[in-house]
């Protein structure tokens, strides 16, 4: 990382080693990327992407001691479009599941414009799951998804169950399965770039989700924690210990 002071969003050396093989292999296939030609360390490009994901800053506000925003976006877009961001995410997900002695269980993410109806989203998601994870036979939804989604799931061999609120329940009551999703959203929202619809392309939103979850999984695998907004500022020595 050169001479700069580390940011709290920087992955540790151990965490970087989990990502490096994929990024190094990509760079090996692209030895002279147009306009940059190896001027920037790939680790610093990843650091800049994770800094933006965590802090939510605009690209032009990425600190000057990280690569320039144009270079960062160039690689972000390349890795978004060629599937590298998803590959890194999926490899880490498999490692996390293995570390918890769980079977590999592929998932899919679909991000669309907010104007798209829930039914259209549900149908698109089920089709993607059936195509990429044919072992999935069960799905849970909330009441916003109607019969069209259930019927589409049945045609694909996926049993779609609507999780209903318990009759008579008052106040906050975690609902089975859906609560797992809400927990995931809560964890991801610590990455402030996801707190608003900043991205102009749905594909960019998906990529930023992948990078944010990559950050979460790297910390889980290396047993390191990031400060939340509630935590007091850490001293430099405390940061180094982490």
C-alpha cells in the first residue's frame, strides 16, 4: 500500500490474500489495460472500491492518496461487466459456508428499477435462480408477491411460500426466513453506498452489493471487525492491532 496511512476500510494482508489470486489472474489476462498499463496497484484499486462502498462518498471524493477516481471506476466497471466482482464474491461465499460446515448453496441477486412491479421482480429472480442454481426447490416471499410469482415458481419446480405475519401479533415480531433477509440488509447498510440509489445502472448496484458483501465475508473469514457508526474513534495503535 506504499507509504500512506491505512484506512479502516482497507482489507488486512490476510484478507487481501483471499482476493489476490482472482485479481492477479485477471490482471495476467489484461497485461496492458488501455489508459493505465499497470500504473496502479490492483490492491489499491480494490481498497478504493471498498472505501467508497463503506463510506458512501462520491467517486470524485475518494481521497487523493488512493488511485484517481477515473482509474477506480474503470476497473470497477470492467469487473462489473466481465463478472470478476461476482466471482470474488462467490468464492468467498463458498469459503464462509465451508467454514460454518454448511453445504454450498448458490444464491442470486437481481436489482431492477424501483418502477418495476414486485411480480416482475419475483419472476425474474425465480428464473435466474432456476437457471444458476437448479438445486433450489423452495422460496419464501412477503405478501407483496402475488399468484403470478407462485405459479411461475411451480412451473420451474420451486415451491413459493408467502410468509405471513402471525394473526394478532403486535409490535416488532421477527418472521421466519424473512428475518434472515432483514439481518442481511442491516449488515449491508453499514456500507453507506448502498443506503441510497446512487448508481445509475442496475448492474452497478449489483456490483456494489457484491463488493460490500465481499468486505463483510473477508472480515468474517479473517475474524476482523470494522467500526460501526456507533463505535468511538480508534487510536492508531488500536487500528494497527486490528
